[in-house]
C-alpha cells in the first residue's frame, strides 16, 4: 500500500533507481532536481522490501500553517512513476493518500505519460487539460525541416543571413540578463528574485551531471542577443529556459538555436519537448517547427475550512478582475 513519506524519510538512492527504471522517467522527478526546485518535497511511495516500485513526488509548500502542493518553477510536470503505467486502482490509492494529508493544491501537473491512467480516476471538476509540444526526432533533418511551416522556413532562412554565430557556453548569466532586461517586466505578478538563484543552482547541477546544453547567438560585434537552455534526460530534450532582446527577436535568434538543436539530434530516438505554455502565440511558434500538442492534467482542489476557502475565492476574483482591466 502507498504511504506518505516526509522529506527526511525518503531513501534517495531507492528513489532515483525507481525513476531511472520507470516508464515515465523525467529529469524533473530525480531527487537532486527536486531538492533544488522544491527543497522540502515529500512523496507518496509504494515499496517492496526496501525497493521503491511506484512513487509520486509532492512539491510541498507552507503558508499560514497550512501545508499544500504547488508546482515548482522549472518543473513543468511531475506525477506517478512506475516500471509500467500504473493501473487505475493504483492511481486512486495514490491520490487518496495525497488528499488524506493535503487539503489544498494550487496546481499539481501530471506527466504526459499519466494522462490515460488519470482519465477515469480524477474528478473532472478538479482537473484542467494543459498541453505541451513534442517533436520526435527519429527522422532525418531533411524530413524534419519539411515539417516546418512556411513562415518558420522563411524566418530560418532570414536568420541564416544575419551573420549570427551559434556558441555553446557554460555561463548562465547572459541568459539571465536577457530575461531580466527583456521579459521579466512582462510576467504577470513579477518575478521573485529567488527564481534566478534556483535557475543558477539547477544549471550548475545539470552541467555537473552532463545533462545541460546552453546555446547563444552571437552577432559580428560580439554581442549576445538570444539564448536557450536545454536539458537532456530519458529520451527527452527539454527546452527549459530561453530569452532574447529586441535584436535577437528581429534576427530570429531562437529559431536559429532550435533549428540547430533539431539538426544535431535528428535521427535519434529523442523527443524535443518545447515545454509549451498555454499562450497561443508561443504555442503557435513551437507548432511551426512541426511539433504536436500533447495533453497533460493539472490537478487543483480546495478542501480547506470554509473561511480559508472564502478568502481564496475573493483573492482569485480580485486577481481575475485586475487581469481583465489590464487587458482592456
């Protein structure tokens, strides 16, 4: 039977062995990755004589003395990991343990591999279907290039005429600078400065484990205009973080970077995961490379005592009103 384990109770060697051997394995679920993005994470674990056979990482937060779940930054998906896709009764048992110990989740996202198992288990009013974009890379580059839409091919050819160089680096600071100067102010609610500390720690760990690739476009004058961070693990190449300034956007720097990743990894059994957000123009950009939307579930529920539920409801209504006014 599955049981909840506090952070200090988790055998991380057994944990990572389970993730490595799972059918759903993702870098997000490895213990060292979770230690960075959610330092006090807990887990629901099913084990057999000390061997973890099925696990579910829980990114636990605390506020006003209430423990709840919240999806961490740089961690698009989590979920249930096992050697085989878990049966419906196993999923039900895991979710029951979660709800027994946590009365609120602001959003917990399951991996794409869990989607089918969850369809007839979770309450439909508690889940939302989200989409990322996947591009299988087992085909030749010529075949993959033919999958680009007309605008992407045009912009790629335009980028190739910009005299840009692609440079691999191990310095994350230029990418963070690009984001701070050109994107941070567009993020609703702002960006907590601790997010950059987390990104630095995460990048350092990924480099140490040989799983990161950081690529910049460099102009003839030596300036960096665009950059992208990719993480390789479990047959996936995750487009984890990117940014560009006005010059980089105009010169289609990110198109050049993504095309280079696709070209160099064409003919392999990897999948490029664009980590697409639910923003139409960004999803459209990723789709223009021939990628396809793949669904995954976000789980939200609120079983807090009535006063807390009312406060949460009022806060959400205020935020929605503010967002609508901003869009007018």
